[in-house]
């Protein structure tokens, strides 16, 4: 995984990324048609233009950073936007998130990155904004989105792709840029919930796992203008998948009643992403019932054990392999990264913010 430290104004940070990842951005731009599938260029432009209009009005600093990336890389602004927004316009799907508030080291977020060949472009950013909180974020090189991260206030965020609210027109914060802005603007779970209630999402939906240093944790189901919040249960119960005692978790389906009826996600060659997601949810539920106070070691085993062996490591389908896994510790402002999980070539690294 690439690593970069970004400092200064949004534009300056963009220029730094563009210069550092010029070649990677060009390769990503060449690969965009693969992810867009049958979507016509005219439709892509229509949706992307609405996203840009929304960002200019509501998140102008993102436009500045995108312009900086374009300048630093020598690519056009439109090309940089397409690379940054492709995960919202089309769907790059996968990932599991689990929050345990009763873990032995304190509140914890565990996550997998179940992805395809784009794993070659993943980067961890250590961001020190000119104004705002410092944070760590993982996403594509040269992009402004965050699949997982933690900020200096001790707020950890992870996401799993979710179903798409039908009838969107592209006006909103693009999908994977969403968690990054939670990291930039929010200090705790309550602030993250407020941000999500106030801000429309453009593109596919997300299950957003959020946990803070004070021991609050939730799953935010978000798509378009729709939102639902799932909380941990306070005691042992059999209320169904998605929550356990002092724990809450998600995969690639929505579980809350108000989030049903949306367009489900799919992955080529995978018979059913919904069935795959439900299996992972059942595995997490069983793990939490057997480990009400999980240790880092027990969570590592869960993340690295193959799915067919009843862990969360996906090894069966090339577009859905667990290339990376993460454990985030809000009270320690710490992220543990596990590379090469599916390949069984494990490399472990630790980062602090």
C-alpha cells in the first residue's frame, strides 16, 4: 500500500497528491470504463456534472483539492473527477465492518477491504489540514475518498457498500468521499449522525461504521436522502442480525425497515452478493456471541480465517478478495493495517494520528 503525508490548504494537498501519484492516476483513468460497464459517457457526464455543482455549493474545499490534483498530475479536472467519483457512479462493492465496545483494549472497529484488482492503487494518507483535525484515511492513490480511517479526536470510521436509493440525480456528496468528510468534520458519533442526516449522498449507498473514544458506536445506513441508525444492544438478545451485546456490525445489505426496497448490489461472477453478505453477518454474529469481550488476537483470527472456514477472509472470487484488513483503536488513535490477507502473505503495520 502506498503512503503519503499531506499538509497545507486543500489546493496544496491536491497538488502534492497529483505530483506523487501521476502514473497511478493515469492508470486508474484508463481503467474507469471497466468499472462503468454499460453506462454511456453522456450519462456519466450528466451525473458527474450534478455532483460537481453540488460540491461547488456545499463543499468548495473539495473542488479546490480536486483542482490541485489535476494541476499536480497534468490531467484534466474532468478526468480527476471521474476517477474520484467512479465508485459512486458505478459500484465497487464489498467489505465487512464490526464494532465492539466491550473489546479488551477498549472500543474497537474491525474491517475488511474486499476488492478487486484496484487493490494495487490503495494508499494510506496522513492528512494535516491547514484548518481542522488531522486524520488517517485509506483509499485510492490521488483520490479524496476514505474507505476507512481515524482522526485525532479518536473517531474511527469504516464503510461497506450498500444498496442504491432509486431516483437519484447525482446531487449530493459522492459515496466514498462521505466517510472522509466525517473524519474531517466530526469529533464523535453524535456529530457524525448529525452530518449524515443533513447531507445527501450521491451514488450507491453505504453502511458506515462509526465508533469514538468515549465508547459510542453505531452503524449508519445511508443512501441518497434516506438514513437509518443501528445501535448495539444493551444485553444479550436474539433480535436478529446486525447488532449484539455492546456490538454492531454490517456488510453489503441494509437491515433496517426504512432502508428496504432499494437497488441491491451485485458483483460479476458472484451468484449473490446479498447471500454472501448475510453469510458474513451470521459469522460475525456467532463470533460476538462466543467472544463478548474480544481480544485483538481473536479479531485478527476472524479477519484472516477464510470465509468457508467461517471467518471473514474472502478468497473465492477475484473481484471480491480480502486484500486488506484493519483494526482501529479510537482511544489509542491507532490503526493496524494487515496487507496480503487473501494471498496469505501477511504484512502488519501500525499507524498513529
